[in-house]
C-alpha cells in the first residue's frame, strides 16, 4: 500500500539543469529582469545572467575544472550567486553550497568532505573562507571573491577573460549537480547527492502547484545555499521567468521596504518571519498590497499564525514541506487551494508515492477512504519519487539507513494523512533540531560539549521557546568537582565556537544522560520529561 499524489504525473525532461532553465530562452525572455539586488537596486536580465553563467563555466574549464570536480559556493543572496551557481553546474562540475553563517571550521569540514577544488565567496566572509580554504589546500587563485579582494580573482576578472563554455556531456539522471549538506536523520552533516534530474524533477513537480508566473517578483531572503532557496526560489522562479529580489540577510525594515518599493508579489519565509508579519507594529508602516502569497516552509507553521498573516496582509498563505534529500519539496498546499488548513503541508506533489509507517511495529497505518475528513493514525513518512537523492556522499551506511531497497526515503518525520491526501507533520522522530528553519545537528553540539573539561556527558534536543519556536537545549552532566559550572558558562562556551544558529539557548544540569543498552542517547525520554515540566 501507499498513497500517491492526487495530481497527474508531469513530464520530466531528461536534460541538464542548465538546458532546462536556459535552453529555451527567447529574445523576449532575455530582455526580462532576472535578479534585482535588494540593497543597491542593480539588476541583471535573463540574457545577462545567461552570458555570465556561460562565462563562469568557461573560466572554470580554463582552470581545468569540470565533470568530476566539486566547487564550493559560500555566499549570501546576491544576484551573482545565480551566475556562479549555474556556471558551476554548466561547466559539468558539482556545486557544494555552504551556509554563509558558518565558522571557518564548519567551512573547512565541508570543503574537505566534498573534496572541493575551488571556492567562491564574498569579501565580508573572506576571513573565514580563506582560513577554511587554506586548511582544505585550495590556493588563493582558486578562491574567487565575487566582489573582489586583494590577492584573489573577482567574478569580473573571470568574466573578462572571455572563455567560452565547454562542451560537456553527462547523464542527467546520475551526474551529481549539487551537494548541499544535511545531517538527515542522525549524526553530522553529510553531502546530499542531488542529480541534475533530481533538481529538474522538483521544479517540474512544484511549478504547477505554486503558481509562480513571469509577472511575479519574489522576495528572496531565504538563502540560496539552502535547498529551499535553491530550488523553490532560484530554479523554479528562473524557469518561470519571474524576477527575484535578493536580500543577503534578514532585517525587518529592509524586508518590508523591499516588498513595498520593489512591489514584490510572492514572499518566501520560514515560520519565525510569520511571527513578525503577524504581530510587529512596523508592518503597518509599509505598503504590502503588492503581495498575493506568503509561502512558508522548512519548519512547522501554526494555523492561527498563518491566518493572522493572511488577514493582515490581505494575501494567501501557503505551506510546503520537504527535505534537502528530496530536492526538497514533497508536499505543498497548492496556490489555488483556499480550503486546506495552514498547519498542514498539503497533498503530495506529482510523481511521488508515500507511506506512513508505524515506527513501533514497522506496519503501514490504515489510510482513510477517499474524501474522508478524518485523519489517519500517525506514522513515519516515507517518500519515493524522481526528486529523491542518489545518496549521501561517501557514506553508504547513512544512505542505507535512509533509503530503503524499494527506493523510499525515510524522512524521520511523523505525519498523518486525511482522505484527501493532505499530509500534516505532527512530530519528529529523528534527532535533528530546526532553529529558524536552519538545521542544527545535536550530534555536533554534543561532541563539542564533551570537549569542555568540566562536562562529563551531554545530550542536546530541540525544545519550544515562549513563541513556540524550536531552540536547542543541552542537558549537561558535570564532572565531579565542577559544581561551579553555570548554564551561562555552557551557553558562552558553545557560542564562542559555533555559528549563531547553532548556539545552545537553554541548559539544564542532570545527573545522568538516559541511554539505551547500546549507548544511544534516549532523546525521547528527555523530550517526554521536558514536555511534562
Ligand atoms: P532541510 N513542517 C514541519 N517540518 C518541516 C517542514 C514543515 N513545513 N518543512 C521542513 N521541515 C523539517 O533538509 C522536517 O523535519 O530541508 C524535515 O525533515 O533543511 C526537515 O525540516 C528538513 O530540513 C518547501 C520549502 C520544503 C522548504 C522546504 C524545506 C526544506 C528543508 C518545502 O516548499
């Protein structure tokens, strides 16, 4: 048994992402605005973007980089992100996109794990990028600083070389286009191998549901380095010939100012921004009337909160669900569906099959008769489709633990489904924590906490703060004689060593970390104790 998308299958062309997005550009498309820098207002047309993509591909080929090589891309949202990202893919190389908030240590790990041979960054992030590149053995001439910096080539330097893009050939179904990092259901971040076909498929699957058109102006503050920004914003919107307004970081007045000034029509957020849109007094000072849809994804959205945003802005609110490992979207409330509750994730996108499996028994739950408004029992959501990853780079064990022999990806999320096929995420089985939509792998924080001389043992889980947002909480066992260790000490120790989204925000001292006979942390016990307190 399984349940499928209520929508008919869509055709997925067997082409590279470049051919899919840029192959059909008409003269009229070329004259359209592709990206607008939210800060300076500078813009590039589709024709200019395509020329830059080909120029970057040519520059990489001139340096001997192409099929089989990995190139790091470490940049906040700026228009040049699109040129470099698609340039890397057009050269035949694989792009590993790196979180702009990462520390030098985090960047170095990703560069080493992915065997990246070159790195693109921006001048404000150069100190950490340079340190990481040095650790990974990438020479300065292969650390390209988009906006320029002493001792490094700039994007402009690459483009003025005038190299033409190479002829490359590969199988879109098996050639890895991107390697975003995700911790999946357990452990540390792993390279998610997404093929050209995975990315093309997900655009084909979501475009009919999302209603992005060439008349749309998208507000793009969600990072392009994360799969949400990469597929839903960058690729789906470029495919539809819409215009993207880029913002390098979230700042409420700038966000509202960009919507008002640039007349954005489609706004993409993670749930914490919904809180500001629903409640912050500043929102009333800006003209938000251009917005027809606010789309939320990456973490659970509350129904009342979503409704409050819809009412205040006079727009539609929609929610999508997915995972980096699914390129990412498997579920979305369609743009033309006003009925579905906003705390559900809508039906499965086309070309996918899903199961809900009771984690205790391993049996599928009973699905309801078509049209029933009841919901099924909860079960772990398993998904299969052309957007499901090839596997984790160099990690057969993690791949085998996540992708079963029937091709189903075990998401580690607990969901229900109703008689219309609408899926609601109700809990998380896996250890992953989401802070503002960003992944926080507890295993990483636990390992770091154990390096503290006064800490004997530690476990980290996600808990809800006053606003209902998930935050990382550490349960800490002190070393004998370390009575003076305080929660603030622990918080500060972590904060000095990790990027801001991974900070531990709550600490509780305990006597012993609950563990299974095999030594696995019993996070469930910690969570149960937490929700009872
Ligand atoms: P990753 N509701 C609840 N949990 C969610 C949701 C949601 N709407 N979306 C993502 N998650 C959690 O790889 C869930 O635990 O990708 C899931 O396994 O960083 C995990 O986040 C995956 O985290 C969109 C827009 C999907 C965005 C995305 C998110 C991709 C996040 C569909 O339309």
